[in-house]
C-alpha cells in the first residue's frame, strides 16, 4: 500500500488502490536555450517537454513563465499541437 503523506489513510476508502506509482524524484536541472521569439521558441519548448516527459504524457514537468497570460497562451499553443507533439502519438499536451 502507498504511503499517505497527507494523513488521510483512515478517511479515504481504498487508499492506494488507484494511486499511481510515484515518479523518480531527482535533482531538478535548469536548461537555458536561446531561440528566436515566436514559433521557434514554441517548437523548442515542445521539444524540451517531449524529452523531459520521455513518452509519458502525464509525467510532471514544470515550466516557469513571467505572467499568467503568457502561461495560458503557451499552454493553449502546446495543447493545439501547432508547435509539434509533446508525446509520441498525441497532437498536444495531456493535462
């Protein structure tokens, strides 16, 4: 049974039955890539996300953006698939 870090084990029926396996927690790295503004930047981000997700569409990935509207527009662009697939066999992002 999975460990319950929130202390909800006694309150949640069947805890652990549907809990997905945890991802390997490794030290985070920072990667900086200089690209042109616009579509080249979106394509570079899609490629970086594809490498980070390594074929798992639900693998957690953190992208830092300067503001909320930049995050929303970037998420929508990636979800549309216009910048390229983030995971093999899919046109956009899964979540």
